[in-house]
C-alpha cells in the first residue's frame, strides 16, 4: 500500500535492525508499555505482526519512506487476547509505533489514515485502540482517524483508555 510519502509493506527480515533500534528507544516506548524491547522480543513482534495475517486476515505493515526506503516504524491491526474488560478480541485493535525521526512530520496520521482506509474496505465495522493517558500525540492521531474515547480499562495493573471507531 502506498501513500504520498510512504510505502506500507509486509515485514521482512531486513526490518529487524531498524525496528530493534526503534523498540530499544526509551522515548518511543514511554507510552507503549514503558519498557524497551530486547532483540528477541522485537523479532517476535515482527513475526507476530506478519503471522497475524494468516490467522485473522489483518496484521502489521512495516512503514517505509517512499523515496529512500528507510524504515520509519510499524502499524496495523492485531488481536492481542489481552484479557481485559471489555474483551477487545472481537474487533481489530489498531496500533502504531514510529522512530523519533518521524515525530512531528505527520507520518503517523498519514499511516493510520491509510490503514483505516484499507480496513474500511477489507473488513468494515468497529475497530478499537488503546492510548495511554499521557500520549497526547497518539490520541490526536486516533481522533483524526475517527476514534472516540469509549471507556477506561486496566492492563497489567495500569489504567488505560480504550477508544472505538465506528465508520460512517
């Protein structure tokens, strides 16, 4: 899938190093669990995002710069079987993460808009996302794409905000 500035494609082995660098950055993970990811966890995340396609019919894309091919991050949909209330597994759960080099450039909004355009055609219906209370940038991205606060919940002992998106 392409946008004006981006290519969203299936993950490949060569994405591992730039994604490991991204997931190893404390600022990137500040609102995504708060813990950096080691190499094995990054590898499992990459494989899980790609493998989700076969199981659920949706998954992650690696987001790259259309001009240079540089890996910017990843975005897509998953079923994490989080075991929280409400049970989010009945809907695609959107997620996105980007390297600091992309912040403030509209890359997240462009990406999240594109993946939801795909979702609206491929699998119309409600989707959800979780946005940490302090993550104002991701909340703005979610709201630009039609998400609205739905309800509070708790994940691993921490308060979270669950957003829902119901396309028109």
